[in-house]
C-alpha cells in the first residue's frame, strides 16, 4: 500500500491529492526551514484518544472514539444523528529521521506536530550544482 509523502515533487503527489481528499482527519502540512509542521483537526477527541507513531520512515496518526453510552428514555428518540464514532488512521512517509526530534502537542482538538526534515529531503531541496567540462 502506498502512503502520501510530505515531500514536494514526489511521485505520490497525485495519489495524495486524489485518494486523500475526503479523509479524516483533515491535515495541513507546512514546510519550514528545517522541519515540517503538521496540523490535524481532531474535533471531539481527547489527547488520550490520539496516538502518533513513527516507524520505518512513516509517521502515523491514529485515534479512536468509542460510542458514548447514552441512557435510553422511552419518551425520547433521535430525529437525526450525525456524530460518528470509530477509529481513523493516516500515515505519511517522512523518510529516515531521528524520532527523538519529533515534537507534538494537542490542544482543543488540534494536533500540531513538528517533524524534522530527513537527510534525503535536504538533498532533494538544496541539491548540488555539477560543473560541466
């Protein structure tokens, strides 16, 4: 299975744009000098319901919301019920990085991650000009 990558100009850009448009959670990725900033909207989630993992070059965000146990009253019924419960998982290829350098915080339903650029990404971005004889 292929995953979207954070790096611009990747072969997976089209896959990211096509396959993940309607995926939860909605994620913004911003490139900064030496890292990427990832923000994911997770409304209704608590910090203890969200897990961020890094393994084999992939950063994975996952979470689970259990269905709330509501007491049933025979005089009440739902006219509409749109809030959903369940689990999600999103993975991004970030390359080989030191996982100790990944920083994250969760506040008011917003997950913010600071992910260092990999060495391979730094080479792609800056490159080296080769002089020709």
